[in-house]
């Protein structure tokens, strides 16, 4: 049966990040452009009207000064002067009227606006619009105390024409923006999302067995570069994790093969022919020894597996590390003495928080390693003390040491630094220090070492100190 072809969604493009960026970018550009063009038009109109008002106020002042200069005024001469000025400002339809206190016309230019006239504001100097004209007036008193009002006005036709031209240019600019904004928005969205497309394509090619490829970093330092670096770091950690687990499986299979082969060969030898009771006991002893070694190795692997899964459970109880370390030292005193090694202890009272059985396993592993790799005549020193909320355990030996190139890897599983470090009689699996590190990490502590080849190795274990809860 052939698999059905999945048809692309008809609105698939509009569901993409590129489409959303393109739409939002276009809308924002158009909105900003329309707002700026409208604001420019209104600002220009406001400025031109204010300039016209200033000119009209200057005209009213000029007429007032002319009348005061010929006081008492010769209205005929005033009319003639006003007509001359009106002729000079014909494009603006400029006019002037002089009214008495009751609004009656005393003098006016030949050209005056038709229709209803605005009432005089005798007690106010003001500027405003009326009947399509912009009007400014100024009251004052002539000789004899008679109040008059000078009213000057002009149309805003020139202002409207200027604004109309600006509006046309704004509309043309708006149309151009309407045509170019989508194109620019699409190009910007395409450029912005191109690194994401590359990240998507690269990650889609990755497989658990092939994690060598990494995302390109453009060197811009922006968020997309940070994302690529974060993903690359994540891939590095995954690759390291998978590599360590592949090595763990391979090394575990190698370590398990030896005891299984010994058990099988012993059983085959026992079944090959009839033997004496002593021979059978000897062969069964080999089987029991190898089975014990196999069980110990399986137990160590299970502990490491629980540590990897963050399921390494331990108690949160007070553990008197001074007594625990002293008992571990007493257990190894006979072995150390038999091998000609001096074992000393400098132990101060200290109580850690954790699981006594697990912590005992750590101390025993460290002492076992120290004795294995310290030659006859050497020394091993144990110390326990408290320091700023921590319990510190020190195990120092004067053994063969660890080369500097291998010190950072001694906590890796199944790792042995070199043949000088790996003694045939040790029988170690290479899991001791990695188990110690897993247990200490689960307790919220740390373990580290320093070593000088030919002079010895010192390991420090830092554990959180137990703090009893205050009584209620």
C-alpha cells in the first residue's frame, strides 16, 4: 500500500514566523508613515496659520500707528492708504475696516468680504476665523475718548494651496510606501529568519549516532548567534554523554566477559571428567570467587546507572565522620602493616549529613586505592576536620602518583592512567573513583585530588556539615 500524500496547508505560509514578521513589519511601517505624514500636514497647517495671524496683528498695529500719527484722523486719507495696502495684498484678499464702538463702519477698503460680518469685540484684541477669513482686530481710543476697532482680515487660500500641495506629496509618498513596504518587510523578514531556517535544517539532519555537525555561528553576537552557541553546547554535552555511555557499555562488556569466561571454563573442566571431591571443591571455589567478582561489578554498574538517572537515593542523617573514618582506618591497619606501609590518622570531631553506608564505601575505596599504589616503606595519612559548614576528609599517600596528563580523567569510568598505575594484583575495575564521585555528588559535596608522580597523591572530600534543627 502506498502512503497517502500529505497536502500542504493552504495557509501554511501565513502560519510561519517569516510571514508574521513580514506582516507586522509592513503594518508598523505603514502606520508610522501615515502618522508622520498626517502629523507633518497638520503641523504645516498650524505653522502657516500662526504666521498669517502674526502678519494680521502686525497690520492692525501698523494701521493704529498711522491713525495716531494723523490725530485727529483724516478718514479720507486713511481710506486711501488702506486701499493702497489692499492693492498690494490682492492675492490674499486683504481688507481692513475701522468700526466705532457700536459696530458701525467708519472707514473700509473698497474690497471687503461679502455676507454676514462678525460683531466687533470692542474690549478685546483677538484673532480668529469667520466666514472663510482669518481676522485680527485691535481696539483703541482716538482723540476725544471715542473708542474704535481696527479689523484686518485675509483669506487662507494661499495657506490651503500650500497644504494641498503637501497633502498631494504625502499621498504620493504614502502610495510609494504602500508598494515598497511589503517588499522591504519581506526582505527583512527573510534575512531575519534565514539563520533560523539554517538551524532547523541542520538539526533535522542530526542523528544520535552522528552528532558531529554543528550550527553555523555568524559572529554577530546577536540572539540568533547566542541560540546557535547554546544549541552547539547542548549538542556537545549530548555527544559527550552518548560517548561516555558507549564507552561504559563496551568497558562493562569487557569487564563482565572475564568472570563469565572463568565461570564457564571452570564448569566445563568440572564436567569434562570425574574428579575427586577436593578437585570439585577447588573448581567451585573458583566459580564462587568469580561470581562474587561479577556480583560486585554488577552492583557498581547499578549504582552508576542510578547516579546517571538522578535516582541515587541516600539518607539525610547525621554521620559522625570522625568515628566512621577511624573504623575504616582500623579495618586497613593490618593490610597496611603487612605491606610495610605506615597508616596514621589525625581526626577531629565532625558530623556530615548523608548516608553512612555510602560514605563508608567512599572512604574504603580511597583507602584501598592508597594502599594498592603505595610501595613498601610508604606512608598514608588520614585527616578529618570541619571548615565553614563543611566536613573535609583528606587521604594522602606517598605512592607512585598520577601523571599530570591523566589527573583530570581519573574519575572517568573504567579509566586507568597507565600501566605503572595499574598493578596486576590490584584486581580493580576502574570504577572506584567514579563511584566515589557519584556518591559525593549525590550528597551535595565534591571530591578532587592533586598528585605528583613519584611523590604521592592527595584526595579531598568535601561534604555538607550536619546542622541540627533548632528546638521549638
